C-alpha cells in the first residue's frame, strides 16, 4: 500500500481560513462549514485537497517533490467534497496550473472582501469585476504577435508565435490590419474572452487561455484560427474548418498554394492569381439572423441584396394593417437608438431633429402609397434606401416566418451564376453544400 503524505490539522485549518471556508472552485464557491443541530458542534464538508497527489499513481503526482513539499500548504487547495472528487476524477482537465490559479483567485477574493469591509463598511462592494478597454490588448514585439489579458487576478500573455509583416501591423491601434490573414481570428478571440469577462467566469477564461496555448504549441496560430472558427460556428450547424479546406482543394488544381482566412461564418482563400470566398446556407442564415436580432439596419443596407428581399416580399405579400403598425414601431426604435448613439458620441442631437422630421415625411409618403405599390421593398428603397428600406426588411421578417425567409434568401443568393457549388462527398446527401465565388 502506498504511503500518503497527508496535511497536518494545522495546515488544513489555515488553508480553510485563507479562503473564508469557501470552496476554491470559482464556479462553485460553496460554503463548507456551518452549524450543527447539536450545540457546540459544526458541520464541515470542506476538504484540504492535494494539488499534486499525496501518493504514487495519484492524480497529478509529481515525483520531484519531497515529502515535506508534498505536505506543505503550497500543495493544498480547499474545496468542497464534490469539487475535491471532481478534480481527482478528471486530472487532464483540472491541471496543476489551473488549481493553483483557483487557489490564488479564492485567497485574493477573501482578502479583498475583508479590505472592503474595513474601508467601506456601509457599502456592499464585494464584487471585483473590472471590465474596461485594457482587459484585452494586442502587442507586437521581438516575441511576435501577442494577446495580453488583465482581469481581476488574471495576468496572462498569449504569444501566437506569429510575425506579421510591417504593412499588416497597425501601430496606432496596436492590432493587426484587416488585410492580415489572422485579423478576424484575433478579434473573434478577443470577443470570446470579453464575453467570459462580462460573465465574470474566471475559470472559463483560464481554460480558454490554457487551451489556446496548447493549440499554439501544436499547430501555431493557424490552429487557433481553426479552433475559434469551429467553436464559434458549431452551434449554428456551420461545417468545420477542415471541411472548408477540403472544399477549396476540390475546387482548385492540385499543388496550387493558397492562404486561408476566416471571416466570421465564412472563409476566404487567396492564391497567387485569385482570391475566393466560400460560404454555406448555414453561415448565411446565421448572418441574416444576427442582423434581425441586433436590429442592424446598416448591415442590411450594406451587406444584403434588395432585389432578393423584393422577390421574397412578392412571394409573401403583407396587408397594410399588419405591416404599417409594426413598421412604425421599428421606425421609432431606429430613431431612439440613433439619438442615444449620437448623444453619447457627440454630446448633441440638434442636427438630428431636422433629419428625423424629413424621415417622418418620407414615412408618411410610404404609408399613403402602400396600397398602390406592387413592391414596397423597392419603393422604400427609392424613398429612403438607408433607413426606411432596411426597416421594411426587418418588419417583413418580424411578421413572417423569418427562418423560411432566410432559406429563401439563400436560394436566390447561391443559385445565381456568380456562385459555384462544391460537394465534398457527392454520395452523402446529409453533408452541407459549399458555395464558392471569386472576389
């Protein structure tokens, strides 16, 4: 039987008190001690768990440690019984580095709570969320392109082992230029981190950082591109990164060198002579759905085709009494949002008032002519292409089954002559079809 290097009772007590008897798993934080029904007794569900195992063959065992080091408080983390069991059953996920970071976070939180109670006894200021523009920054130095994360007690730098050309590095904004093949990947990664910061999910932030560092060591920055593309798009049914690669290689001649570039839900491929984009139904639906969910009138105006929306409207047809009230609500939302945005950016909205009055007159013209116009999408575009037209598109999608409209849009888009279709396996009808066109 293997000898266990257990902690002393004194070590356990100090360990528990340093985190205020709370589980050190940032996603748990369960209270581990409380009163018993019997007087002068208490219930304790906390455990002084070993970061590296107490005996040979245990989880995360380190044979380089001495007995005293293995029994030292530096090798201990206070957890509830459930989390203590969890970390030992999955030592590949719950690594030494992750547990050390859990411990540091929990001790710092306990320390901060006491400081807050001393300095601000009348305020409830236990939250330590610090979200600002400096949480995630990019840099470029002798080590290459890097991402720097500073949030609460997290201070990490991810070196992508990538050296962009001088033309592709923006020194003013400290970021890659949009021409760089990894520009969109870097911003997708930053947005992914920012979402976790907004949720105050430190464990997931650490997990993501560790995962990306591991990928870089194996596949470099191209591997991170693949990882970000797959994780951001899988839930929308968009094919994986490697399927896009296969589709492009089926399309071009063998031995032609190319450079892939992810842009959200689609990919670009640059060869020596040409540049192509590859898209899918699933990706286009995701894009259109985001425009509706985010009330993105500008994107509808700039990134969609009015002729396709016009065809969808002809097929649908909407009564005036159904369309106009909804359009009016959207028109009000549009101008409220615009006023708030300009007020925040400029500090004055006086110049917008005349524009709103003009827009309302255009809106009235549209309403008065509604029953006499065959295609209201085209008509709205002629009256006011920048605001009224995308608002009409949004209104149509809100009234009808948006999913059906999205699929119909894809049919019109990808069946046009500018796109060519690619099947990576023509015998499997369940696989998605890829659509490619030169830029």
